[in-house]
């Protein structure tokens, strides 16, 4: 039987406030929350079994943890799901930049968790995928070397760097370029606090002088100023856009973040799916714990164009995003879908717009914006009926059969 879930939210400071937040909109419409506090940020809606914000099943007024249901009824899951959900499903409403961060590999996560369980609460890795549901701005992955060199030569921060590093980054071999980038990034991120503050100030003054001379600021420069306003007082993360790809995803476009790939979400709303973990190595644009040593040592210094993930179309409208990781894939379901299947694995279904009825066997379940539904493994064909005349959109997260 398909079951509606009651889910919770995280109110991190970077989230959109009150009714401006897509997360708040879904929480209220899906009856996860009775009212929204206009002054509070609603940053992340969590769907799944992670202990930081576990989902519950509500039946006849009784609430049961979804994880407890799996313990009692392992048959709800496929064998390859190993007795629990392998993923954590989220919606994010971003108002200001999240920290510059990476997520560790499985081996690194196990070591970090053993050494520092307070800051690394899980022994699992955290590959993740973000699918834009509104215009979504982010930083992700290192820019191609020519762009980084251009930025270091254009702004004052380049003046404090060893010239040899910049030359190598420009004309060295592939391995040498990566090593030079590692040296540059590590040097800047490990500067003493007062030097970071001075350098950020110099950068912002340099951009301000352009404005005074009536020079139109580039998108990059506008972002640098904005990040300094969001995290004032000299945050090393302000330098991140000089190194990382700065781009936007249109609704329906996605990006996949493998282990140790640096990124920072900047603004907008997305659906996000990841391995079930809450591990983050942070290094800037945050008042939280920063672990610069771990970040710089483990980071993936590959330089490339913005990593936009193409979905594989398994039919006219059954668009599935299946990144190179075994834990999860996400299917977009719209008014064009007709029917879909949860035969090979259980699913979590989130409705982001409209209403419809799910029909399978003799069960009919009305769903609308904000609803989150657990669908057991072995549910062969689910018909989408009575779709509302306005645009219907839902997202189904599942662990593909190996």
C-alpha cells in the first residue's frame, strides 16, 4: 500500500524566509506543518530515514517512524535496498550562499567520523544531485585553467601568489596544472585571518573603484560583492568564484557532485537527492566549523566546464536523472507521464505542483502539492489519473536495481 508521509524541515540561516520559501509552501500544503513563521528561514525539506529529521507515516492518527516500519516490514523494500532507504531526498530554498564545501568518499568519511564524530556525524559518503525547480545559481567544480589564470591576473589576490604557480597553471602539463592549483588554493585558504580580511577588503575596494569610474561590473564581480555583503568581515569563501565555475541551472537542469568536488549553492530552489549522510567538509561562506586542512588535502582539483547533468529519457515524458552512483536516481513525473512503476525498488514521491490520483491495484490515493508518498517495492504499475488542469509535477526518488 502507498502511504503518505509527514516530513520535517531544517531552518538553516541561508534559507528563504516564511512564505517566500518553496520549502515552507510545500510544508503547509502537504500538511507537514500547520503554519509558517514569517520571520524564520525554511531552508530544507527532508524526506527519508536520516536521524537528523526522520519522516513519519501517519495512519489513523498514529505516527510511526518510517524506519520503524521498515524494521517491522522488510518486505516493503527490495533486497538491494539492504533494509533501509539508501538515499536522502530534499527540497532546498536558498536565499543566500551556502558554505563552500565538499563531501568525502566512503573511506574518508569512515576515517573522519572515527576521528571527529561531532563534526562528521556519518561514516557514509555523500554524492549528491541537485535538480533546479526555479532559476538556480551555484558554484561547482574548478573552472578551466585559462579562466582561473585570467582571474588571478585581473584581481589583487594574484599579487600575493608565487608567480611560478600561475605560470605553471597557464602552461604546465595536466598533472603540473593540478598541483599548481592545489598550491594556490591551499595557500590562500590557509592565510592568517587578518591577511584574509585585508585581501578581501582589497578585492572589494578594487571592484568599487571600477564602479566609481562608471565601468559596468561583470556577473562575477557582482557576485563577489554580494558574497562579501552576505558574509561580511573578510570570509575566505569570497574568493571561491575566482576558482569555481559560476553558472545557473534552468528548471529541469541538474548537476551531480561526486566526492571531493567543491561547490556552493547561491540562490534558488532545487530538489536534491544524495546518499543517506549529513557529512560536509566546509571552508568558507559560513560561521560553522571550517576544516580547511581536510578540504585542501582531499579536494578534486579537476578543471572543467560547468558540470551539467543530462537526463536519460526513458520515454516521451518519463525523464530519469541517473547519475554515476548506485544509491539513487530521480524520475520527473508530469501530466504527460500516464503511468510509472516502482517494481524493482521502493520510491519516495514528492508533488511540487498540481494534483492527481495515483491508482494501483485496488488502491486510489489523491495527491497534491506538498504531498510525500512512500511506494513499496513490487508496486508494478501506477496510473496517474484525474490530473489537475494546471501544470502537474512530481519527483520520484529510488535506488536503481544493480
